[in-house]
């Protein structure tokens, strides 16, 4: 059986320039196989390169008062894993805003969305994209910012927010949110489910 995988090529294994069934490659995640299609790659900005290097440094660090990982923004991975259901989870969405408020109310911090909290596997943002009106990175950013501003005072959030950016990693995308300490208390609004 064959499986389609998207990834970044680490090494070309085939010794010739062309084969009708695709040249064989090894991807940076260790998978190998034949290339059926090349996808265009946008050049990374300096900021994206810095954020990727910082992520690689932080990826296997323990979570603490200024570092947190979330598998998704609003999609319940547990519901998918245990009940085989794709559904939005208010609790997951609320925990993202709680983390952001905690960072703003203390020393600041970095939150990565799209990275499994336990294993640090790259989940990516595709599950979240499915639940966005516009199912791409723009739609995700719109819904993320709306949710945060709905649960936290938006003026205070924007004053203490340093950066929200989606970066590519291992053929997927992750969201990086950096918060600096807030001059004002970031208070979570409780909303009926």
C-alpha cells in the first residue's frame, strides 16, 4: 500500500535525474519514498527563520510559566482519538486564552499551537482550518484573534501581544504567539458554552 506524504527533502537517494515513477528521496522526518509532485516553497523571511530556530530550541523543553504547547486552537484531539468525532471544544479554545492571559499577567511567554503537548509531535493547524469559515491560515488568524479578543479585553491584549505568526515546519504549519508582560491585568471573560 502507498501513502501520500508531504515533507521537506533531506537527501536524494536515486542516482539518476529522472525515473518514470519518481525519484526516491529521504525526508527530514526520516520517511522515504518516490516524489510524485514538487510543491512550490515560499522563501522564509528572517523573522520566520528566527522563529523556527527558537521553536527547535524550545520544542523539547518542559512547559513552565513562559512556555506552553497546545495541539490545537479549538479542535478536540481527545474527541477524535477516543470517540472518532471531529468537533470544536470550548474548553480547548478557552485554555488558549487562559494561557495568553497568564503570560501577560506574569513575565510574558511563548505559546505554540499545532504541537502536541505531551509528545511534541507536529499536529499542524489543518484540524483547526476545517472549523474556520475561511479554511486557511487567514481564516485561522481571524478566528483566533476574534476568540482571544472575545475572551480577553482586546485593547489590553494588543498592548501586551508581541507577535502572532504562522510558520511552516515539517510540511505543516504551527502558530507562534509571543506575549510580553502586560501593564494591565488580562482578565478572562466567562462565556456560556
